[in-house]
C-alpha cells in the first residue's frame, strides 16, 4: 500500500499565513514608529531577511510606512514627536506631521 502525504499548505492556508505575517510586520513597524524610530529598517521591523518579507508583502518599505500610518499610529507617533502636547490638532493635522517625520516632507 502506497501512502502519499501532501505537506504543502492549501491556497487558503497560504493566504491566511500571508495575512498574519503582513499584520505582524505592520504591528512591528507601528510599534517602532511609536517608540521614536520613525523610519525603521527592514531588519528592525522583521529581523534577518526582513527586506525579503517586506517586499513580498508590501512591495517596498515606503509602502509599509504608508500603511503603518493609520489614524491610531499617527496619534502615537505625533504624541511622541510633540511629547504629548498635541492640544487642538485634528487627526488630519497629526497625520501630516507624522508623514513629514517619516517621509521628510509635508503631505497636501
């Protein structure tokens, strides 16, 4: 009797694993940004071989930075930059400040 084991993950499993890895990379990037590393390197975000993982999931580290700058991350990053004195800033203004810190330019 021949028994064949298929150890390859199914397509659904690969998609699920890919989504989980992408979420871990985003969380790591956001945590580093919130801690003051506004342009974390691929190895800081994902460890050894991180650039490969980032390119596979996002296309580039700049795209990862873009996705990491959602509203909750923006609030944490801006609070770090301004030492908690955000005062009357709107989320849009905070987003512009965070983008300026990360990308070195103000967004329009």
